[in-house]
């Protein structure tokens, strides 16, 4: 049985990954948030679970640009922490 896997482009390395392998970011109430359920509304921006890609996307302002907002250094730092937590959680098997 073949199922087409939706691909998502990482705004860090700009490569495409299967939907399940990326972290989705959305803007919620004007603030950047990680969409853990994949159900939040809004334009999604994706990163391939790499901290390097997060830093690159931040440095090039691709994340904020893709989300259509501007990030304060505080917001960027908070988001980075959440993202780091999110990608380390994923490695824990249930
Ligand atoms: Zn990437």
C-alpha cells in the first residue's frame, strides 16, 4: 500500500522532510508557538528538528519572516528553549 507522504520544507536547511519529521511553528495570539498537535490554525513554518537549522533560520530571519512577525531577542530565546526541549523529547521512546 502506497501512501503519499506530505513533505514540508525546513526554513533552516531548505530541504524537504516528511511531515512527521518536522516541528511546526505557528503564530498564536501574535506570538510564535510550537504546534505540537498539528492542529493550530495559521500559517505553519517548519524546522527539521535540528538546532542548527533553528539558529540558521533565526540568523537569516527566515523564521520570523515566514511567520510574518518580528521576534524580540527574548521571544527568540524562549522559542529556542522550547524547540530544544521539543526535539530532545522526541528522542525519548514511550
Ligand atoms: Zn533543516
